[in-house]
């Protein structure tokens, strides 16, 4: 086992005191409080390294942290162990050197502790892996003298030559010395832009990166051969902390440990518990009196604060600190929130229009008019009695708030809004790609190969070992040749070649996982349907039970009570199943064993979105399209389990109930799941972690008074779990805003209010609650864009069906233009009601109290288009039904195609790339060609100058006299040899 000298402990003389004296003082029980006083008089070494942001020398910056668990020896207190890894001693390593931090105890003659082979194996793997990191050029420093006992930290620093090498390998675009002027608007547009800037100045963040720039540096993929092109005046800031941590992480993924006969990168080491965590450091503290200015503190003040909710986000600073992928998420969330403002305004106008015209709506006035004396058929068998239509007056008036002609306009508007939003985001995305130097990123993405996941490598290893075992079983009776045995042994020792490159998982290996995925998803969707069906049974049985109530007020509020309680039950079930489905989707994706993180993320997104979409929208789909459609008619009702009669819509239609369902589920999810869970659960986890650490912490006064290092503070933060939950939350909300907006025009307003809080909540979580994530380059939001486009297309179809089948918009148009005698809506309610003779009730279904209204009822009415009882084909579907159905289907076809055409027209008329950005990109290419042409011309001129000098020197040598030439033969030979030197 080769162990680096860098792993040996610091000599005792460097600490200013002999190690044996320390042991002697501890043995005689020296007072620790006095030693603390003596130490406090000396200079604090932690202040020199800015409390963990730098190495102990205070010069080398910590770019990455590896965390591991270790067990202390029970023989006594472990000495301070800060292990330095210097590049100069990387090459002079021997196998018989002491293990990291163990040489001191062995020198003192302590008894060897109890051997834990599992811990020793982890320690050996760490040593080999860290040795390989040193060979890759990284500089390491270990720290086990922390306030978190049992936890060790390895600090990693990337020197300048390593940064340059990796930046060239990753093709990172870096700013050059060349600067150029950004094209500015002229004339009227310039004046308009200046006025807009003055108006919006109070809502702009006070961040240097957010100010409009007139000049920009030309960027080019970094190359060590062309370092003269780049501005290297300040090498410390040329690669910022985000770029440095990205480079180190790429080295960590590429570097392997071959202890377990197969290659193990950092992901495998983390999965197997060799290291417990790996993360880059935050820039410093974000609160306190004497905190040095840093990007994290600036983000906390100008972004992650509820007091700046009205300001724009400092997206460029977010990208600089967290990377392009997280920056694009918050940029998309900001664009989405801005686009909700016009949608909210139009929604409010539509709602106010409904409020203003409710007293002029003739159908609701007819329903509320008690002089009509319309007697309705019972809502349930036996226990329910006949009732007056005027008792549903409040429901009818409330339905008009959302079921009016303006709703159709709003549906068309929201479909065009969704198309405009997608186009606006594409243009914004291109602007960000230009500003962040991400143009031409596809080639770089293909060049950098994705590393296999730890689970994939383990599965491939298992497969290869199984094959090897079968091969041994097959040939165990046939002795191998000695040369073959020796070759096999060499292959086993030289395990640097990845088995994952030789073997790979086929569809046969994954078939059980695919089958489990299919069965699991079908079962989960069936479970959602079963729960919705159970809520339907609850509604029917509760309505029948409340109808027996002796009080008139109880009977009149049956529908509202049943609807409200059922929606609350649905909300609770949706919130619970959301969490369950998220865990199940992750488990189903894990058993598939995708090869790369990108494949894993895409498959997880697909499964989670499918399950959560079905979970969130199934109750709403039922109310919108199925409730009241399969009821039957009086005397021939449809029953569930031969006892529960299918529930009917209110006389004013199911649109009001759909509005109640949508609003409660949407608001409930946003308030409870999105906000309370996001605030409460991280706080609870942080508190639990704090209590655990407090329990593990010793009562040593010196340890208690010592300030924590930066990496210790960051270790206590919550690890970053990816952007999938954040995107999923917003995508589901986007569905609420667009899919059923015809029934709830106020949905954009509630989404806007939620997002204003959501942006600052997510920002605070990223800045203060989470460890700093590794920066990931990305030029778009990936698969989420396709999901958004799909929801936008689906929204057109769903809103067409909601308007035509759920609302009464089409029946009113048909009545107005086909059946109205005077061209008004008078008589519409009576037209939509059919008649039923109470003598045709089935046995045992008639009301127990037929005289409940005070008179005997012979004919009752119900909402349907059927022939009257005095007709030859009584109770058959009438011609009016087919006329209305034809109009509804025609409206769906016309509405869908018209709105789709308008959306595609908006998509076509708005270019994806803004004209000024395309010009700037072209300008950058021209300037880059000019730079290289000038460089080539300079080289040619330099070569020509050298050639001219050589010719002149050669002529001077030839013009010398023979005597002079003979006397100075050495100088002559030097003249002839000069061109060779050049």
C-alpha cells in the first residue's frame, strides 16, 4: 500500500512544544482552563485561514471538502491532527510509511486498538483515493480536530496549473483581453428604454452584475497555448469559486480507487460510505456584525429576503454563485411570475364582469323567481322529498360569476398567453446564453462524457462477478496453465481498467425492473382512481344522511356541506399521496439502474410527473366531465352497488362545484405543501441535526469556546437534492392556471401571489439552508420545456370541453338562436327541464313524505332533454338533446383548431432569437476571427524580421577578407551556425 508523506502528521517542533511533554502534562492532570488561557495569548491560527476558507498557511483557497467518519482510539484523547499534503513530496512515497494520523500513537507506544476491518477498508480506500488526487495535481489538507467529534474533513485546493489544464479539457469559455461595444438602440427606442430604466430603478437590485452593460469581453474556450489572449493580471480571481469547485468535482469524478477490484469514483465512494459528504464551501457568513463582504451575504440581502419581494432578481449574481442550471431555474421562475401579472389582471376583469352582470342574468333570475313554482324531483330515494327550484337561487347566482360569455374570451386569452409565455422564455433564454457565454454549448456537452452512476457500476460489477463465477464452476475440473494463472493474477492486481467499459446492462438485465415499473405505475394510478371513487361514495352517502335532517336549514345546505367536506378530504389525500408518489417514483427509477445522472433525472421526472399529475387532477376531471353525466332519469336511475344512486349536478350546472374544487385544492397545495412544508421540514431537520450534534459534543470548555470552521458549519446544512421538486411544484401550478382556467379566472392571481413568496422562499433556502451545490452548466431547462408545451396544448382541448360540456354556454346559444320566441333568454330554464310523472317511480324509490311541500305533487321536473310522459315515446331522448350535442362537438372542433392556429401563429411570428442577440453573436465570431488573423500576421511579420536579420548576418560574414576569415575561423563558423540556433 503506497501512502504519501503528505499523510504524516506535522512534526511536534512546528507546534512549538514537544509531544512527550504534552503526554506528560495530560498524565499528571494539567488544568485545561490554564492551557486555554495560554493558547488565547498566542495568535489564533483559525483567523489566518479565515476559519476554514483557506488552508492553514492562509494562502491556498479551499475549493472542495470531503467528509468522512472515523473512530477514535479508546486509549485516550486523540491529539490534534492537521495533515498537510504538499506537492513536492508527492513523488517520494513508500509503502511502509505510517497511515494518516496513526504514526504519533504508535511512536508513543500505545496499545493497538481493536481492529475494525470494515473501518480499515474504508480508510485504505480513502488513502488510495487521496493519493490519486495528489497525483492528479490537487493539494490536500486533513483536519480531524473539529467540534464535530468522529468527523474528519479533507480540504482540497486546485493550483493554477491544474485549473488551466482542466479548463482547457472542459472547454470553459473565459473572458479575453479583447473588449467590444454592445450595440445600443437609437432614436425613439433609446428614449423609451431610458424612461423604462428610470421608472424601474427602485425595483432593481443593488448588485453590480445587474447593471446594464455597454461593453463586453470577448470569450473564448481556455487554452494554455493561448494564455496571452486572456486577462491574467489577477490569477486569484480569474477562475471564480464556482468554476474552481466545478473543476475539482470533475477531477473527483474522474479519479478512481481500485481497492474493490473495480473502479470507484467519488459517487461510488459516497454511496458505499467511504466518504459521508462532498461539497464546495459557501463564500462565508451571511449575517453578523463583522462579516466580510461576499457574494453570499449580498445574495441574502438583495435576493433571499422577503423585504425585497418587489425587486427583480439578480440573476447574473445567482448564476455566478450557483451555476447556470440553478440560475436558469430562477430566471424561468421570474419570467413565469412576470407573465402571470397580465393574466391576473384579465382574470380579475372577467370576475368583476360576472359580478356586475349577475343581476341582469335572465336564467338565474328565473331560477330565483318563486312565482314560477317549479317543483323538482327528489335528489335521493325515499329519504329525500320534492323541492323548489328557487331554493337553489344562491348557487345559480354564484355560477354566473364564472359561467358567462367573458369566460370564453378568457379561455382563448389564456391559450394565447401560454404560447406567448413559451416564446418569451425562449427569447429570454437566448439572451442569458449570450450573456453567460453558453452559445455553442452542444459541442462541449458531447465532448465531456457523462460518468456512470455508482449504482450502475455496482450492478455491472455484480454481473461480471456472476459471469466469472459461472466460468469457474464450468472449468473447475480443467486445470489452467501456469501462464494463464499468472496472467489472471496480473489482471486482478491491475484493476485500473473499468469493468463498466467491458460490461454493460442490457434490456434483459433490466426487464424485471421494467416490469415492476409498469405494474407499479398502473397500481398507483388505480389507487388514485379508487380513492376518488371512495370520495364519490362518501358524497352520495353523506348527502342521503343529511337529507334526513329535520331542520330546513340543514336540508338546504346539504350540497354545500357535502362539496366542501369532500374537497377537503381530496386535498388531504392529494398532499399525502404526493409525498408517497415522489418516493415511489424515485425507487422505481433506482431499480432501473440508469447509467448516467442525466438519464436518471429524466426518467425520474417522467414517472413523478405522471403520478403527481394523475393524483392532482383526477378529482377535478371527475367533477368537470363525469359528474351528472351517467345519472339516468327518475324511475330509471343508475346505482352503484345496487344501493347508491349516482350524484347529480346542481340546477345551475357543475361549473360552480368545479370552481370550488379547483380553488380549494390549488390554494391548499400552495399554502400547506409548498410553503409550510418547505419552511417547516427543513427547520425541523436542522433542529434534529443540531440536537444530535449537541448530544455528541463533549463538554470540553476549549472545544466549546472555539469558533467553528466554515466546512463544519456547511456540513450541518441540508444537502442539495436537485431541482426536480422545485420544477415539479411550479409545473403542477402551471396546470392549475391553464387547464381549467375557464372555471376559475382567479387562478392566475393566486398563482402570482404564491410565486412572489415562492421566489424568496427558495432563494432563502438555497442561500441559508442548503449546502452549496456544485455548479452545473446548462443552456436550457431541459425536459421541463417539453412538459410545459404539452400542458399548453392539452389546456386548449380541456378548456374547449369545459366550456362546451360543463358550462351552459352552448345550450344558451342553441336556445337563443333556435328556440327563443322573442330573441331573449326568457324561458331557457323551462326549456332545459324535462317532466316526470310521479306515478312512474320504481317500487321503494318514491319519497316517504310526498306532502312535504304542503300539496300533492303529480309532475316533477329534472334537468335533461327527454320526451314528456304524455308523449308516445315518453322519457326517450328528445331532438333538442341531439341539437345541443352537435353544437357542443362543433364548438370543440372550431375552438380547438382556431386557438391552436392562433397559438402556432404567435409561435411563428415571434422569433426564438432576438435580432440584437443574433447580431451580437455574429459580431463575436467576426471579432474572434480578426483576433486570430492579427495574431497570425504578427507571427509572420516576426518570422520575416528574423529571416532578414539572418540574411544580413550571413552577408556580413561572406564580405570578410580571406585573411580575416582565416584568422577568425571561429567567428566565421559561428556566423554559419547562427541560423541553426535560430
